[in-house]
C-alpha cells in the first residue's frame, strides 16, 4: 500500500500545483508503473565534513520570507502546525515516516511548504521512504537522504541546495560522516546541487518492479569504493 499511497500523494500535489492536464499525465504514468517499472540511478553521497568549506550565505535561497524547520516527531509536527506551518497533510505517509524515525527538513515560504527532504538514520526509517533499497552502513556513521521535493513555484530558487546544506550541517553535528542517496540519471537538478556540495557519485543502480516484486542492484564506479554494493530480490507490498 505504501507505493499506492506515495503515488496518490504525488498526484494530489501535481493537481494542486499544476492543474488537470499535468494530473492526467501523472495518472497515465502511475497506471503504467503499477504493472512495470525500470529505472536507472546514480548512487551518490554527501560527505558531511564538506559543509565546513561551504558558505551558507552563498547557498541562501533566492526567495523572501523563508523558514527551515527540522521535524523529527509527530508531536513536533503538531506544534509546527499550530503555528501555521502545515506539511503532513501534503506529504506521502508523513505521519508513518516520522513514527519510523525519519527526520523531515522542510522549507516554508510565507507559511507554504516549498521544499522537503527526509533524513534516515536507521534502516527502518529508510524503508519508510519507499525508495530504492540503497545499501547504507548505519553502524559506520552513514545515513540516507531521500523523498526530496520542491514546489514548481519555487524551482530554481536554490531551495534544494540550501536544504542539502542544512542536512549536511545537522548530520555532521550528530556524528554522521556521509548521507547516501540516489538520483535518476536524467534528473539533472539534484546532480547540479550535489556538485555544489562536493558530493561524489560512487555507483550506479538499477531498479526493476513487476507488480509487487522488486529487484535492485548497485554497481560501483570506482575500485576505491568499499565493497558495499548489493543485489536484492524481494516481494514488495
């Protein structure tokens, strides 16, 4: 059900931000993806110590009246919503993800959710994001970041880069050495953001879904990368 809920949430956001025709295109993509999906990714990592060489001023978003909020529990989310900053009703499985330990980094513009990304510091939290099952060495001071989204109204305003900077800053202060993530090979905006932060691309991943069956394989791009690549065949519901 998680996959269907994720797609429903995406469709709702598409309709709210783009209208009927973008929603219809999304619906056709969703229908096809229920039966079969094949995607290729770059597997990357934000090296958190690099944040010390970055300038927050240079990465400040090009918008007025923005606020970044870090939410790690549903109680915090309720307190945030009481102040007028609502995000759980707009985000796929947000309540469950917070219960599973995922941390939400939310950028609001004038009280409106404009950008979001999640940080997972446990396998349970990573699984709640319903993303490719990238190998993460949680016992070796690694974390996973995913579920990134930016409102079309605020794209190219630097929100993703700023959010990444803040996640790296938070991670470094909590003893996390690297945040692993995946980005679609044709998704150029996150690739450009990663380049700004000195984040290496260390592998390629392939995801195949047929109905509820999921297969994932990672391949290292460098012989220097530790032998942490893995292949997974698993049913998914």
